[in-house]
C-alpha cells in the first residue's frame, strides 16, 4: 500500500504521517509538500530515515511534476492536506488560496483519474458551513447543513470540497471528504490561536484577542483527527462526507485565560485588538455519522490535550523560536504591529 500525503510538512499532515507509519509498518508513505512558509522539513526529522518514507518537494499545482510522480509511485491512496490554511492571510491576499486550494486539488484528482486510485481523500473543514449564532447552543453542523462560507479561505476550501464530490459523481473517482473542526496539538504553526498565545505568553508579549473574545470554536486534539481520517480512507464509503469534531466548544477568551493559567502568566497580558473581518461566531460539529458508521469517537479530552500541547511547546522551543524569528516575523509585524 502506497499513500501520498500532500502537505505532510505542515501541522496535521505531519501528525498523520507519524500515525500511519507507526500503525502500518508495511505501508509506504510519500509526502508531497511545496514547503511554503507553513511547511517545515525539521518537523519530519523523526521519520526521514524510515525506509518506508519518502519526501518530495513539489507544488500540487505543478501538473507535469504531479503526473510524473503518480506515474513513478502509483499510489493506492491520496490524502490531500496541502492548502493555504490561515483565514487572516486569505483576507489579506486571497489569490494563492484559490490556486493552491482549488487548482491544486483538481490537479491531484486529474492525476488520480489518469493513473487510477483506490481512494482520494479531501481534508476539508467545518468552515465550509459558515457559522452558527452564539445564542442557539442547540444548533450544530451536520453533513446536510448548506455550504455558506465567510472568508476567501473557507470559500476556496468549499470549492475544493465540492469539486471532489463532483469528480465522484462525474468520473466515478472514489472520493471521500472530511469536514473537521479546529485542531490543536504539536507542530501547530504559531500564527494560529493556541500556539500563538503559548509562544507570546512564554515571551511575555501581549496576547491579541480579536473583538470581544466571545467567538466559539470546537477544539479537537490533532491525533483524533488523524485517527478519523485513517478510518475514513480504510472503511468510509466513496462519495460520502464525514463531519469530524468532538463536542468541545470553547470561547476564545477562555482558551487564552487557560493558557495563562497553565503557564503561570498574568491575564494582564491579554490585549483586545480589532476584530477579524467577517469573523465567524461559532463552529459546532455534529459527529453522529462518523460515530455511527465508523465507530469514531475523540479519545483526548481538552483538559488533557491542552496540557500535552503546552508541554510540547515548552519542550520544543527551538522548533517554534526558529519560526518566529524567521520570515514569519514580517507577517507578524504587519498583522499585529511591532511589539
Ligand atoms: P498547515 O498550514 O500547517 O500546512 C499546510 C501544508 O501544505 C504546509 O506544509 C505547506 O507547505 C503545504 N502546502 C501549501 N501549499 C502547497 C502546494 N501548493 N503544494 C504542496 N504543498 C503545499 O495546515 P494544517 O493546519 O495542517 O491544515 C491541513 C489541512 O487541513 C488543510 O487542508 C486545512 O484546510 C485542513 N483543516 C485544518 C484544520 C485546522 O484546525 N488546522 C481543521 C480542519 C481542516
Ligand atoms: O475550523 C477549522 C479551521 O480552524 C481550519 O479550517 C483552519 O485552517 C484553521 O486555521 C482554523 O481556523 P480559525 O480561524 O478558527 O483558527 P485561528 O487559530 O486562526 O483562530 C481561532 C479563533 O481565534 C478565531 O475566532 C480567531 C481568534 N484569534 C485568532 C488569532 C490568530 C484571535 O482572537 N487572535 C489571534 O491572534
């Protein structure tokens, strides 16, 4: 069995590679990654010596190179994590999101059609459903909730998600789609809420909370997402969408306060800043389908997952300090000003 993992030098893709290589010692894993600002080869250091692992630096929009690699490796399964993934960057500059997230996905699926595939899995997001009101805790996203996006990021992900389903219907490509809620855990890029707050708190820098801090996200430990995708690619039905999330809704401000507590830092570091344009209020996944069909349930409770995550950032300072002192510094200063 050969699995292509695109975007495997990023946060969730790398955790997925670790999961697969550990659980299936006879599988071959090929990581396809362009190594954008969000991709980091050092993240994959623990597996680069594994004889079943190969890394290929490639842009998923580069049709010729993608087709050549499919011809050479003949993958059985493709899991597409490669994407521009940060909402704020998509608001500042949408174009690369349209290229990578839409054209890149279509290019991969065209290669699957040309060379044959057992499964193409599209890693989509709960953001394709838009948001839910804060005063209706009874409402959740199901797989039948209409697509209703807010940001250029979520719109590009929705386009890719719908294209994948169209390739199933039109060409019979064996496609599955997962729409997962917010992940957290090791190797999360420090532009995203949880790692940004941990890194800033450790450096005694302001903790920038958008708007009132009352927006709600449904947090899932990254390993639980990886296990869900593992189940879907092996046992999920082609042509189906699976929501992934663990009923763990938290307000942003409560997450930031919890991080202060875990690190023994004062809440006076919290600074309210301008709100994100078009800021989604609340995400909340109904995971009934994946539980009923595939038996998936989240295993890590938030109270344990956040402790593990904070510990990881404390023990792996070099990983994120190299990032925040590099090219990312320019983005940070443009976004939040010089601290
Ligand atoms: P990330 O930004 O950490 O990683 C993205 C990876 O894709 C990087 O390694 C980057 O180098 C690579 N990449 C970008 N453009 C590429 C291109 N043109 N060709 C090849 N590689 C390219 O993202 P993440 O948080 O790990 O998210 C992974 C996937 O999961 C994305 O598709 C995202 O939409 C989806 N998702 C993320 C979350 C979350 O909470 N992080 C939740 C649900 C879904
Ligand atoms: O829901 C799944 C999505 O979750 C994924 O599809 C995206 O790839 C991923 O980035 C994430 O999107 P969010 O916009 O929810 O995540 P982010 O970490 O950027 O922000 C989480 C919340 O925290 C959001 O309400 C905005 C807020 N926030 C974020 C940052 C970076 C702040 O208040 N301050 C900040 O500095």
